[in-house]
């Protein structure tokens, strides 16, 4: 069975660069503009009624999948264009890649209120809610796919690149026979990761309360929330069952076949191990209909595309570009940068004036909130490590356990934590400290799987001869953990934890402020502050909280995690 | 075949005039190749040989227009070359096949890029695959084939372009010995029988016997900076045989030219960091390998033919030359007229015990300006402990991109000589008390 291995896309620069500063300023400006728009949102909004009838479930599932598909294709297009631009053009790359790094560190759900409210002012609210959900899923899917595509394109072996040049490939031919195939496998694995991230946010975004404004979209997420709200156990079970069914269906009918198909794009020249198999892919590739489709539709179509693009590129042959290493900035660079800087400065000015209206008490609250959320994130990560490391090592080093547990783990992991959250609330909200516990539980559920899969992969990668050596040396099990297992798994824990902590921060907005059974429950935390500020229409606080949250996450990533990652790369790599 | 229309005055196909290739800017400028002049006539098969780092492959890429020259002129058929040379193609060392395309698609892609219509594309590709003897494998993927078969596809794809100038970048060095031999034979058959439209071949190789087997002329390059040091015509009749005495003489001649002569001590060692004058990069060699070479040389009474030494140690030129260079740097041996000569310290080292060797090495390594400078810096430090980054920054001006590697080698040699120690966790070099 193939293992997931999440690799965080971390930049090479350890510290902030002036470029980063400029980018952050730009982001602040956009955020400010969004908040301005949100001022004008209607005060009361009531969403459509969500039916709990089982007959509605297929439709709801279809709607949810539709949103996912729309967002996914948007993300794919974005990744291809953005990644390509950044990889082909060095100047563009120096701006685009750091920007992407900042974007992916920012907790996405904290933007939902702003996105949603600003969209409702310019669009009909139903459409705005749909669009906001799609934009939200898009922001959870696009970044890692883009990173993967960019990294693939920039790591194409030199000789393949030279072959494309010496055979005078046009840009389109180079893209379709070299660049895209080379990137395909990475793009696919990241797509799968993005897709599960998308479910997480969709479940949370289908019902969203902002004060008296109640946005609902018909879908599996809203079905589950409504069911939990009404404590309808039958509906909850059915909702989760259909969600799991949809996920398994997509896995078997879309992702597995794609994995089997993309195996031909691997670059290794050796026939290594067992190729990934998919019954559905096998069936398809043997089917008569598919053969006909290929011969009568696909081939003429690709010929038509090739021809069209050829005429478009008009016989221009790509020659390897010589990049002049002139250090002097040209006018073409100065003008857009200065326009951008002026706009950003204006944005900063307006943002600061808005932030200055905030009383000192609010800043204090914000500090406490950040600390509380940080504590929750830390606790959930620690709990996740406590159980995933032993279990992951057990699964990774023991074939029998792996065969037994892996399929179960994969299905359980596929259920988005946000779908289970309403159920969790139903059970825990009545107890003391209930929201606090369920908030940590939600973060844990969102974060633990990244860790578990990485630990499994790390444990499975421990070389056999090292394990034999520890046996021969008769090391005690404590010594074995200390000298072999922990160092070997450490890099994998770090990569898993980076992704996991991102997930946990994201969950805070959903987890700390809940409308349930007609009542509002809150606990201390920056997520709750964001939700409350949105509800009250306190846009200064909203802006401050979102900015503070984003900065803290970027800061922790750049200082703490990046350093650990370097350490892991340098000292504990098994190569 | 193309009619020899341009016989009238000039049958030079390719001309490089004062070609220089440099990387980086001003202070950090690194000259990879200086003032190279080379011309290639129609009907000629030229081989480029030389130690690694002399810029053979770079020269090939300049000739095809893949890499631009920093200065000088590249003329093809008397015209200045602008961009990729449309009459040339390259066969790569690593084959550069597209792993996701079948054998047939890999050959067809060259024709597709040239806008050959699909039907003709398929026909020509099949014929080429047949020519290189791979019929039956049209629908196979490259990873299903052996190295030799993959390179045959590489050749078939290159032939699809019907190139006038065929450039070969160590095309046989990734193959096993027997496949390489077979493929060389097949290429020579095609070339000598003139059954391919190719009019000139330019091949880079580090295998001197291979060059003599195939080429009409061998161009020997030297390094620091890359330049041409010799032009040797090979007038042996085809088919050539390795065991012929004329062949052997030729091999010795080329080896002698490639190895060069040991220069004066001052020139060999270069100057210390921060001092004016040429700097020398340390060869990436393990000192144990040098010890092995010295012992072998001592068994031969201190003098041995360089070419035969390579054969006996089964070392390729690319592997042997850096070891010889290390020996020259440490003053253990000299190269003269294609022979290796063991020096007195070299003799002492070869006969010494393990512990005595450490001492000899420590003394010899300190001859090297870079290591002596590191040692001096460490000794004058109060804590006898200096960060690696400090040395890196100081050396960067002189060594540019090579600094990291230079430091690695210097640290390795210094450790082996027990001159200083290094802690990779803290990134510090220090003197052991």
C-alpha cells in the first residue's frame, strides 16, 4: 500500500526579506478593502431550510461534491498558471513564491466572515454564499498544489530540458510532453491532500452564522449541522454514512485510478516494487468504449489542440533563455513596484487609522485570546503526538498490524473533522468546560492524521539492517527507541506536525464560537474573537484579530517549525 | 545525401573563434573556458578529451547553441550562430528520453517538433527503430529496456533530425562495457559507410581508448581555466584494434598530453587566501586512494607509465587524474612525459606505518596554502575554535560556487592529518589539545 508523505513546501530563506514585508503590506490592503465592503452587508440574513429527509441526502451530497469540483478545478488552473509563471520568469518567481508562502500560512477560516460579508454586498446572498464557499475551499486547496507544480518544473533534469531545446520544441510541446508529465505525480498526490482539506472547510462553511446573519447552503455539511442541532441521531448517522460513502466512492473511482495511471509518469528508470493497482482503472483500460473514445474523440481533439496552439505560437521555437544578470532595476520593474507600494501604503494608512480606534482593552483581550488558542493548539498537537507516534511506529514496522489497521485508519481519517464536530458538541456541550474540550478535540481530529501517516511512513523507511543491528546489540526497548526509532522518525514527525499545526489553527475559528441548539457558546480564544467581532460588526477588532492571528502563525512557522525542519533535514536524514 | 555544394572554398562546418565562457559578475567572475579555437571540417570525427572540469561538455553545448558563449564567435557554415543550432543535435550521457513516452513516441517527438505530418512521422520513426535494431520494442517504455537499448533510442531520435552535425556527450559512459562496445561498432559502421546524412561528429569522452578507436582527431583540453592544450590527429586505418602497437603508442601519446607535466611548486600550489595570485582548488580525493597509488608506484620502483597504471588499477581517466593531482599537490609524485615518478617523501610515505603516515601527511598537507591558512587562523584564535562560516565567507571571493566543496575537502584532509577537528553540529573547526 502506498503511503502518504506530506512534504511541507518551505522556502529556502530563513528570515523575512524586504519582499516579504511588501507582500504582507499588500495582503493587509486587500483585507482592509474586504472589511470596508463588509460594513455594508445586510443586517439579517436567513438561509434556506435544510431538510433532514433521507431522500434529500443524494442531492445534498451532489451539491457538496459540485462545490468541491468547482473549487478544485479553479485551484488546478491557478496552480498551473501561477506555478508556471513563477518557474519560467525569475523576476516573477522572486515575488510569487514568497507570496505563496505567506498565503499558505494564513488560517483560512478566519477569512470566511470577511469574504462572505463583502461578497453579499455586491452579489445576491445565495450566490454570494456559494461563491464564498468555493473561494474558501479554493484557498485551502491551491497553495500546496502550486508549490508542488513549481517545484516539479524547477527540478526537471537538465538533460531533458536540453533535449527539448535541441529538438526545438515549441512552448506548448514542451509543456505537454515534458513539464506537465514531469509534474503529474506530485500534482496528483497534492490534489488528494487538497481535496481532503477541502472537505474540512466545506463542512464548516455550509452553515455559517455571522451575528444575525445565517448563511446556509444545501449540502452534506449543513445537513449534519442541522441534524446535530435537532439532536436527530438517525439523521446524524445517515449523514455521516453518506459522507463516508461519497469519500470512498471518489477514492475508488477517481483517485486510485488516477494514481495507477500516473505511475507511467514516474521518472525513475527502474521497475521498482509493485506498481499501484486500481480495479477500476484496470477495467477502464480494457474496455471497448474507452478505446473507441480514445480513437474517435481524444486523438482528433488533441490533434486539433496541438494544431491550434501551433498556429498560435506561429512556429516560434523555444530557445533556452539567457537571463542577463544585470543588477540594475529597469523601468519595467520600478513602475509596477512603486504603484503597488503606493497602493499598499495607502491601505496601511487606512488600516492603521481603523486599528487606532480600537481601545486598549480590546488589544489586551486579543493577546489573551491568542495565548489561549496557542495553548489549545499546543495541547492538541501534544495529544496527537502521544498516540500517533507509538501507533504509527507499530503500524509502520509491523506488516501484520499494517495490513489490519491501515484500511481502517484510512477511512476514519477521510472523514473531515468538521463533519463530526456537531456530533461532538451534542455529546460534550452540557458538561463543564464542554466547549473547551470539544474545541481541543476538533483541533486534534483535524491534526492527528497528518502526524499518523507521516510517522507510519517514517517507521516503514527505517532500514532493515539497522533494525537487525539493534536486535543483535540486544538494546533494551528504551534504548532502541532512543537510538534508532525516534531519530529515524523525527523528520517525519516534524513534517507532519507542520501540516498538523496549520490544521489546528484553522480549526480554532469554528471551534471556539458555536451556535448550537439556538444558543451561542463561546470560550476564550482568537477564533472566538474573530467570530464575535464579525457578529457585532466590530470591524476594527475583526481586522486586528485576523491580522494578529496571521502574523502569529507566520511567525511560529518561520521561527520554530522551519528551524526544526532544517535540523531534521541535516541531522536525521536516512541517506 | 546532401550534395557537397560548398566545396568551393570552405568546408569548415563549425568554427569556434576565441570562445570564452565565464559565470558570475566582476569580482565573483569565474572563467570556465578561455580563448578556445576549434574548427570542424565536413567528414571529420573529432573527440574532446580532458580532465573533469575542463569544460568539454560546456564546449559541446556552445557548439550546439544550447549555451551562449560569453565572448568570441561561434560560426556554423560561416554564419554566426544565434540560438539553438538547427543542423545539430546531441546524444546525451543519460539518454534524456521521456520516461512517459514509448520507444516509438520518443523517436516521433523529434519529428513532431519539426511539424512532420503524422503518417510520415510514424513511417520514419519505425524505419529508424528498425535501423538501430529495436523493432519489436516500439510500444515499450524506456524503463523496460537495458541501458544499451535506451541509448539506441537516443541515437534513433537524434537520427530522426537528420543532423549535419552530431554531438555526442559521453554517450557510452553510462553503459556496461559490452553494450558500449557493440554500440560503438554500430555507430562506426553507419558513419564510415556514410549511410547517415551526418557530415561531422563531435564527441566528448573521458575514455581515451574510445577516442582513439573512433576519432580522426583528438582535441585535448586542460583546466583552470578550460582551454585546448593539444590537437592530435589519429591516422590509423579502420577498423582499429586496441592491441596494435601503433594504437598503444597513440594511447600513450594522448595520456601524456592529458596528464600534462607537473609544474613548478609555486604554480602547483597557488597562493593563500587573501594573497594576490592564482588560487588552486583541491581535488576531491580520499587520501586512502592516494596511498594506494603510491604503494603501487613504490612496487614499480618509483616510476610507472600513467596509462598502464590506469589500466592496472581499472581506473578511468576521470578517476585517476584527481588522485595524481593530489599527489602532485602534496609533493608525493610528479608527472613527466606520461610517467608517474615517486618523490622521496612519496617513497617514505609508501613505506611508513599507519602512525608514521599521519605525521608525514600532517607535514605535507600544511604545504597547501588553504589548509595552512585555516590552521594558522585556528591557532591564533583565543579559543582555538572558529566557525566554518567564517572560512566560507573569506574563501568565497576566490572560489565562488566551489567554496562549499573546497571546505569539505579541506576539512576532510585536515581531519585525516589530525591537524584540526570539526563538529558538524555546531559548524565549528577547532584544534584538539
